């Protein structure tokens, strides 16, 4: 059960309203690496988790992320304070209000649609979607996803800190950023406390393909030549660069086939015949009709 | 530049059509951990990457994932072969075709809307969205996201292998699953070849909050008691369980504030007055109107 | 700040696993009227709210809805318990697991993609989107939206109760449904404690059009004839049925016009000429080309 | 059956082109409270409605909303007139056209992608989605949703009127805003003409929980203290503030449980053991590897 | 302005309720090629259109498509008639209602969420999105898009007709399908009445690349060999099969470059150094940590 | 199988960074007519295609479109080069970075969320969705969709060329635009090489309705009068303008009906009675309560 304390986890002191900055900060309110995504990632994992240690960890952090959602949302609300009142009361002229709507970012939508409140969108106004939540119900995956998600959230906060000079906002964002570091550390511990945790799941890989590196991108462009590193060289790896050896690596013919019944085969033949693009005709086409009488052959548009 | 060889990377041999199984396999074609998501994750990273080693690695694997997209898509196409022809040619009676549409999964949409071809949806018919792609342009995040994504893709393949008894499909899925393991290994090497890679980015955390563990979820439910582990105990961690110490951790009052201009303040006061929910009245409401004459007070609905 | 107690707000006792029922119940976990939508609706309103009474109310109920999200999610997790283990451990044969995936609903995606955990989707597997949250930052709107949302959530719970015979689930759903009734009552009180609250906002309507009822749908179909009721008749309403009086009600000519500059006008004329569909020719078209030599005029397809 | 008259319901007179204003007005064309959402809400309700009075009402208003969609779309088209021609004919230099694309809002997408025509997006360019339509097929819900939707549409129009000083646009928006007021009145009448209409549906609430108010958000922050009002006090309400009494309100232990078969239990035990996060080890983690040789313990990042 | 006549454009006679069939038919109500998509495609084009002939045509057909939306929606409503009442009144036992929800397709969501009314989703429950509408404001594109859209709608109706044996539904679907043919013919005429209409827009192609065919997919797989046809052979085409000639076709080096300022260059160098994946180390990685003590080198998982 | 060559298909030479232009160009990277949409359209068609000529054609062009995706993405990456470094290294002051974020378009999200790399969104930041891909598995539809898609992509490139004065970008966009023309020509040839290809599919239309033109939009507005052209006049068409003849064109009564069982009928009657909006009462409503004591009747708001 959740409970709420009216004090924020971190005090929010905003120097002055700035709806445009508010709309940029939405990235961590309703964006893909924002606090709602974090809270829902851990909460959905926690609900299905049976391991008591992880369940506790997940619910601890999910709850903290909800508290962070409140902090970042409160900052956004403060940044929109003046604009909200001005628009609602029509206290400025139409021209002034119009100008205030078009200062940058997507703050216009924040004002017009959301009335100056924090909206669950990213900084481009894209509504939050659960497609951001990559919970899969397997802890060795989910913990890796959590580690990655915390590292992403950290960098977004860093970027936001870099563009803000309001000291109160900077400090609160610094706190939120720091907590992502701490959370990452906890998830790392929980992952490596599962032994083994790699490869994930139960099924081992097929030995013939576990250590192969397919060199699919080749070429001799100046700065972008093939580079060897521990990720594709050394005794751990068998590198396959020959194009023919990259295809049909099972030794088959590289085609796709299915055994269909005689009845299906007959129908498929009929379908094929009916819809064949006959390679032996050169039909007049709509493009030729459309190129117009004065345009000559469609193959030579005039420049 | 991409090139294409008509041979698949792995030969596909499907024993017999099965559109329902085909619709389940779409999870790895157009689902969040499917091959398009993988290819686009690495491709978008590769395009913006300046490090020659990582750029090469990302384009190698992006290209291989596109080749995997082709393998899984070819399996789905084979599984739909018969159904596609039967519906297009109306070779069965309406009743038989109707039954074939309602065998399970979302194979009905596969047939009716997509004509039996592999669609870029997941197994519930949800169209693929770039919201699945978590490229952030910072390698220490992106490589962690890649590691996590590979581990997720591995487990989805494992689950699909577990529900399939067609040996040809099982083998091809096994290959695809194995490659996710290999890719994870490469991305791990590339991540740890950046030193340091933690915490991500440049800004360090605030020391006061980097090692704190907020025990936000408490209680003594039977199996779900608080559990100590390396993720929240030991010398690395300072645990804060006291509810008062969890709030306003900066030592402030835990409120959100902004300095607004006098003009804004005046407008906000007007707005507040106009829209106040007066706590001192007990108004008749729509619910009371709606409870109806014979229903008594709305506070006591009859069971 | 949010805190969490490991005890649920309502004890969940599930009689036996049933993943298909679990996938139906997702409607109230990640569906449009589900608990996340409710929690986020009130939470976003509460963050931007300055009225102390409403802010308190909104945060009280937002927090309770999060607690309900936990209850419904826990039910779903319990219903997936067996299936989750069976698939993860591959404890049944492929054929048995395949059958268990295709029992109905969208439970297949629940198992394959989400590993048996509660996913933030509706019962068709559609990911939750913040497009469901209709917070507008104006209390006389938002409270009406809340009233409506509570009434919708109530009816979805009622439908789910109607299809469930597991007494423990039925009871927990009954609790959740009841709370929607209580919340609706609170929101009604808060709305009517704003005086006046209709029409919303500050701007009055144009008197000439506030009491007009345009009878846009007409006809004498048997059961669907025009019906008079208090919503479109009586002294409150001026009914306009004449088609001519329904158009251009301002007395103008009913066209759309804009004053463009001479330069714009010139460009627009060029554009118009270049892209005119000439009404005076009868061109041969792609359809005629495509109807084929043996098909005759395209206007008479053979049946 | 729908018919169309080329005269608009309200004459549109736009003073001069302004693509940025056009992109803001899209909020009521393809936004969540825009005219398409309104039309589709009432139209889908009307199709399934059997009550002759409501069916007539819903189709009357759905049809009028389509006519409003045409009015607002026509305004947007007029505002884009010049820009459309200039871009299509490349009548200005590249630099001038580039500047005209970056004047604010999301008008760039309007020009580049939609060619200056009204697009079914909101003012941030988010495509309209049927997720905005909350039709549930139960009139006591749907009418409440309609009332709320009309009140939301009213306020969005009010905001748009506040930022526009073009008298022709202002007048047309005033008309559209006024009609939302009138429609709200009609839906109110239709709702209260159902007796009783509260609580919605057939099932009554559980008496023990219908009048309870859970005081989930507590605290003594300055302006945000707990407030009593008719929504949570008085004889109608039983307030529960004690945290222990808020949890497990059924008197149970507040846990979630399910009876699983012996076979399931065995599998779940295996799964649990395999994936346990062992609380008794302190593993080296990726974070420690990644913190780098010169960084010291990960728990103390240098500031 | 739109008007409505209560008579449908085509009488709907449904033999008996069948919610599953209803959910399949949603494909043409709220699916990508359904009637709402059609209506909105033509309506948005019509609003921005200045050519009087095309504007008239587009509004004629948009209005008819809205009338078709009503026909298909009415069929769906009829197919859900019984189910709607049974669930609302709970007239059957829970077990019976549960069974009726899980008969196939996504009819469960239709009943539980939408209450048996036609929902603006496709047959998998995916909400309609304006992403389906490809209006671009250039008639030579838009008319081609319309032609294509009509042809798609035609085939979806054909598939639905093939799975339905209810004569009344079959007949109504036949009418709707036929109208798509007629509409395609009209759009073809309007397209070819623009001369020239190919290539679209004003800018001609670069002559060096207009008639080139890049043979990007090669190989000698049995059935999938390279095939010559009028689309890639004959005097109209210059075929380029040599891989080297396919790359950097402008004669450059095929790299991407940008001139950055000295300041930028310095920053980029710092960034590159900080985030380099060092190719000269072979770091221990998380995968190696995770493979566990008993697992040996990660490069050789045991099968 | 796909392979990759590090040389681009067309050399990219960008004169100087410009993140705002970069965000506009995203339209062809991750927008609805962009290169990913094109590649996926043809790739999904190619996978399911059995006709050897078309399969080859589709895979040739799909592969080229992927190569174009790389070209346009590389341009965007170059345009973001400086901004990426400046933000990552915080090399400018906060104020300067803030200003650089708010220069226009949605470049702020590009920098903050995507770190300056090309993102799979359109120019408004909307994530790419497979809803853009209209593959239907019937070649006479799909080829028409491809023709239309190529024409749309051509015009978007033309618009982007019109707003760019960087010669290197202009040239590369010119190449990409030209290839759309060439592709359209190939698809036209493949379509018309199927004979017949109109109407699509197997089922002919109903003769009574194939040549009818319903004149649904009427009226005498100045510039928008009914216009006759080859699309709705001449001997090919039977025009129906009479409103009565447009409705119930089958000669029925234009109603929707279904035969329900006696049991269903009884339930439906109960439901109807319970939820009737009684036309014979004039209930007091929430609007009247809300209009407030001083406001008079709700039907006469003061202006």
C-alpha cells in the first residue's frame, strides 16, 4: 500500500517562472527515461517477483521514483505558475499571450492543452507510453534493463543540469541524478548476486555460434575502417569476414521452405498465376500517362 | 551502404503451416525486443558514433540483426503460406475460413489485414514503435542498453523455443537466440573497454546521496519482509528507514516554491478565488440528484 | 513523498491460476480506465493545484489509486503464477506449453513477452498511454473529468465481477469498485463547492447560440425517429431544424476566406494552374490500363 | 447517412495568414479535446444506443461536431494559405523559406509533412488517436464523459480565444466555444433524465467502504496541510487517517496468495532457486569494474 | 456543413448476434484501411484544396465514407446486441459470461471495455491513429494515395466477405466493397486530369540517376534468382550490379563529413578521448562475472 | 542476408552544423514517408512474395532504401556534431546551452533525449510507428501503395530541398529525391505487368453500384460550387443527387436490425428500461446546480 507525505523528498526552490524550461524538463517527467517510466519498470517487476530480497529492493526504489516524479513535476509546476494564471485570467493582451506561447520548445501545448500543469509527455509533447517499460519477468534480464535505464536517466539529468542556471533547480536535479547512480549500484549488486546470471535464462547457446563474430560491415572508408578490439578479436572470437561464409551458416541452401498440402499447393499456384508480374511485357503505365504529352519519355525528365 | 544476398543467414525449414504459431513468433519480428528494434538500436547508434571501433561494431551487428529480421520474417511467411492462399482465393467455404481465423492468438489480423505476410507488430498486433529504441548518444549508456536488450531478446527466443516442436523452426530460433548471447558478449567488451564507464557521463553524483539507501517500502507481511542484501546493506550503504529522514532530505521544508512577480501574484490570487472549492459549504451535487428519489442518501447504497 | 507498506490495501486470495482471466483483468491495470490512469490523472492535477483543499483531496485519492494498482496487479500476478514457472522452466512439453498459450484473450503475449507479470496494457495488449489522462489544469473541467472517469472505472469493475466466479477475486474487485463510487462522491462535492462552476472558465457563451439546439440528424426510420426530451425541447431550447438555417448561422455566406498578399496570390494562382484537375478532358487512367484488354470498359465489371 | 452542404456552419473570415497560429489551433482539430474526438465520441455512442431519445441526441450532436471540425479546419487552412504556396512553388529563397519554417510552434511539420493543410494532430504534432475516445456503452458513464469532454473543449477554446486578436477567428472560435456550453446542457438533461443514474450500472457498492475517506496524503507542509471540506468530512464520511487501518482493510493479512498445484509449486521452487539474488554474498559488479582503476570504491565518487 | 439522415445508406440485416465476427469487422471501422481513415483522408484534403473540381470530389466521397462508417458500425453493433445485454444485466452465470468472452478474436475487449459498441480499433484492438492518414497537400501525391487506399479497402472487404456466410452482412459488405471500386475510378480520373502529374511536384530528378536500377539484392537461391522484367531491364533502364559502382555513386569517397569550428573540434576530441572503447585492452566484463565460477570461460557455454 | 559497406551510397558533405535543420530533416529519417517506412514497406512485402520478379524487385529497392536511411541519417548526425559535443562536455555556459536548445523546431529533444544522434522520429519528435506501413499482401494493392508512397517521399524531399541552401545537403537530397522517381517507375511497371490489375483481388463489384456517383456534398457557395469533371460525369457515371435516392440504396428501409433470441430480447428490454432517458421529465441537472445562485437560469449566461 502506498502512503503520501506532503513534504517532498527534496525541497524545490525555483527562482522565477520559465515555461520553456519547464517544457524541456518534462523529459524526466513523462519522457522515456523519466521518473514515471522508472517507477513503473520497478513496480511491475516487484509485483511479479517472488524473491524476497529483490521484491523488497524493487518496491523500495519504485516508491522512491514516484517521489522523484513528484519532485520533477513540482519544478515544472513552479516554472509554469505565472503563465498559467495569465492565460486563465486573460490578464495580458492577446498579442502578449500569443508571444508568450511561442517562445520555444513545446511550451505552447503545455499552456493551451495542459493549462500549465506538468503533463505526462516528453519534451516534444509525445505522451508517455508503456512501450517504454521493458519488464520481462526474468530477473537476469530485468536487472540489466534496470541498470541500463538508470544510466540513461543519469545522463538526461546531466544534460538538463548543463542547460539550467537556476541554482535551486540545479540542486534538485543534482539530487535526482545522484539517486540514479545509487540505484544503479543496487541493481548491479542484485544482478551479480544471482549466480550464474549469464547467459540469461536456462537454454545454453549453440556452441558453433556463440563465439563467432560476423564481420557484416566492411570497407575502407578513411576513418571508418574495420577496427579490431576485444569485442571482435582475440582468442575468444572466431571472425567470419568472407561473405559466402556469412550466409546460410547452417550449411543449407539459405532458402525458406514449408511443406504445404496438395490442396494448398493448388491454391497457391492459382494465386501465383493470377497475380504474376509478367516479365515479358513492357506495359504502358500510369507514370507514362502522367508524364504528359509534352514531356517525352518518362525516362528522361528535363532538368 | 547495404547490400543483399538472396540466401538467408540461416536456412529455414518449416514442417507445416500454422498461422497461430506465426502470430506468436511476430514477437521477435515487430515486438519490442524483436530484430527490427535491435537493428534500429544499433544502426542509430552507429550513425552518430565517432569512435571507429564502436562504429564498426555497431554496424556489424545492426546488419546482422537485419539479416535476422529476414530469417524470423521468413519463418512467419512460411507458417502463413496455406492460409494466405486459401483466403485470397476463397478456396474454402466461408464457415471454414471463419473457423481458420479464430484459432487463437491474433492470427486473424495477420490474415485479414496483412494478408498472411509478416507484419511489424508484436504478438498482440501492436504496431512496432520507435519508442522501443532507447539510443541516447552516450556510449556508456547505450552499451548498457544494448547488453540489456540482448539479454531480453535471448529470453524471448528461449520462450518461443519452449513452445515450438517443429524441429526446423526450433533450430533456426536456436541460432537466433545464440547470436544474442554472442552480441551481448561483444557489447560487454566494448563497454568495459571504456575506462571509467561508471557513473556514466561527466558529472559526479552528490556525495551525500550516492551511498544512501532509502528504505521506502516497509512492513511485516509474511514472505515479503524487508530483506538485507549487498544491494542495501554492508559498509557501502547508509540505510535510511526513518520516515521523517526520508522526506526533505536537503534539510529544507519539503515544499515547492517559486518567486513570482507582483503582477503574477495578483492574477494567481484572482484565479484562486474564482476557482476555490469552498470547504465551508456542503453543496448538493450531481451524485445526489442522480441517486434518485427512492434511493435515500447517496452515502448508503443498498446492497 | 510516497511511502510503501508491504501490506496491500485489500488482501488478495486467488483460488487457482488462470492466465486468461489475468489478461482480461489487465483492463483495470493498464487499460484506459484502469488504476494507473486514475492515479496519474489525480496526481498530475494535484501537482499543479494551488487550492489547498483540492490539492489534499487529489493527492489522497491519487495515492489510494496507486494502492489499487498494486491490488489489481497482485491479482494478475497470482493468476499467472503457474504459467510463469512452467514456461520459464520448460517443465511441460512444447505441445502442452503451446496449447497453454492459445487458450484465449491475449494471454499469449502476457506469457511470452511479459513473462507472466502484470503488464501495463489493456486486455488487448495495447500499451498504456498518457493520452488517457485528460488533466487540463482548470478545476471545473478536471473535476468533471474525474467524476466521469470514476463512473467509467466503476462499470468496468462491474463487468469484470460479472465474469468471475472466484470468490476471492470477486471480493477484491468489489472493494475496488466500491472505492470508485466513494471517489466520485468526493469529486462531486469538490466540484459543487466551486460556485459558480458552469460554464467552465471565465468567458461566457454568445447568447445567440447558447440555447439553440440544431436538429442535425433527421429522418423517419422506424425506431429512430426524432425524439423530444428535456435536452432539446421546452422553453430552454430554441430548436433549429431547417437545413438552411443550420448553415452559416452568423448570417454570412458560409465560406472560408483569408486576405492574402498580392505576392501570395500570384504564387497561389501559379500553383492552382499547375495542379488543376482539368474538368474538360476525359483522360485514360491507370484503372483503364489495369482493367486489362479482355475486360471491356472499367465501368462494367462482370459479376 | 451523412450529407454535406458546402456552406460552413459558421462563416470563416481570417485577416491574414499565420501558420504558427494555425499550428496552435490544431489543438481543436486533431487534439484530445478537439472536434474529431467529440464527433467520434458521440457517433460511436449513437451507433450502439437503443434508447431513441439519446440516439437522436447523440447523432444530432455528432453531426454538428463534424461541422465544427470543418470550421476549425477551414480556419487552419486559411492561416496556411500563403505558406503553402510559397513552399510548393519555391517562390522565396531557401533562406527565407527556412526562416518561415522556424517561427515557432510545430508549424514546420505542418508545412513540410502536411503541405499546409490541416492535419489530425494536436498543437505538438501528436497524431490523433482513438485512445481519446472514452465511449463505454453504458449511458450513465458515457453522458458523464460527454459532460466532462464538453467542459474541456470549452476551456481550450477559451484559451485559444485569449491568444488570438484576429476578429474573424475570435468570433468563429466564440461560436464553437458557445456550442460546447449548449451541448453540455443537453447531455446534463439526458443524464438526469435517467433515474437513478448514480452509482452507475447495476451493482451497488459494498456498504462498508462506500462512505469511507482514506486520508492517504498527510503532512504539515505550510500551505498544503490537510484540509477538511464536504468531500472528506461531515456526517457523510468516515475518515480513516491511521496508517495501520488504511492497510488490509478487509481484516486479512494484506498479502496476495494463490493456491497452486503441487506440480506448479515444484517448478516455482526450482525457478526461485535458480534465480535467487543471494543476500549473503557481496559480489563484484559491473559498476565496480566500470568505475575504473583510479576511481576508488564506487561508493565514493569524487565531486 | 454536415447533415444526417437516420436512414443508413444501405440497409443492414444481421441474421444473429456474433461478437467474434463483430470484432473481426472492426478492421473496416477503426482499422488502417477502414472507413474513418478513408473519410479523414479525403476530408483533410478537401479542406485545404483550392481546385473547385477536386474539392467537390473530395467532399462528396468523404461524406459517403462517413456514411459507410455508419453502415459498418451498425453491423458491428447488431452483432454485439445480445452480448451487450447479457453482460450489462449479468443475466447469465459468471462461468457462462466468462466463456462468452473467450470465444476468439479480441471480442473480450469489445465487451469489457467498450460495452459491446463499435470501437475505433482494428481487429486486434489497436486504437485508430491519424498516422494512417497520409494527406500531404500535393494533389498528384494525394490522389495516388487515395487510389492506393481504395484498392486496399477493397481487398479487406473481399477478405471479410470470404469469411462471412450471413447473407445480410455479405450483401452490405459487397456494397461497401463496390463503392471502393467506384471511388478508385473517380480518383484515377482526377489524377490523370492533371497534366503532367509525373513526377510529382515541380523539381525534376537528376538525369544521371532517374533511369538507373541498382541491383542491390543478388544471389543464386533456387526460386529467388534475379529476374529481369520491364521494371529493371530494357532500354529504359541502366542496371548497376557491380557492388563498387553502387556505392558512392557521386564519385566521392562515400564518407560523411561536416566542417566544424575549431572550438567544436576541440570539444569533440575531448569527448572522443573520454569515451573511447580502447581496442588494446581485453577487459573483464559483467558477462564474465555473471557466467559464474563453475561455468568456465563465457565463450564456451555447455549445451 | 544483408551486408554492409562502409561507404555511403552518396557522399555527404555538410557545410556547417545546424541542429534545427537536422531536426527538420528527420522527417525523411523517422517520419511517415521517410526511408525507414519505405524500407520496411518493401521488405515486408518481399518476405511474403512468391512471384520471383516482384520478390527480387522488392528486395532490391528495400535494400536501397536502407542505404538511403543511412545517407539521411548521416546528414542529420553531421548537422548535430557540434551541439552534441558542447552539451556532452558542458563546454559552454548553461545560458548559452539553453539558448542553443531553443532555436526552433524540435531540436531540443534531439539534443536532450537523443544526444544529437539521428532519432527515429518525424520533425515534431513523433516516434516512428509501423502504422505507417500499409503492406497488405495483395500485389495489386501493395504496388499501388508503393507508387503512392514514392510520390509522397518525392514531394517531401522537394520541400526540404527548397528550404536548404547548403550545397552538399541539397545535392544529397536531390539524389534521394531522384531515386524515389526511379522507384516509382519500377513499381508502375510491375503493377501494369499484372493483367488485369483492376479492380484488385478476385471479387467483382456489384454492377448496380460500380458506376454510380453519389453527389453527397452540395451547395452554392461562391468558389465551391458543384463541379463536373470526368470523375463524376459523362457516360461512365450515373450521378445521384437526390437526397432520398442516396439513402437506403438497396431499396430497404435503411435501418439496422438483428434477429435476437427471446432470452436476449428480454434482457435487452430490462436494460432499456433501466437506462432510459425519460423524455417526459425536466430534471434539475448538475449544470443548473453549477451555474450558481446569482447566475439565473443556465440558459441565459450574461455576456
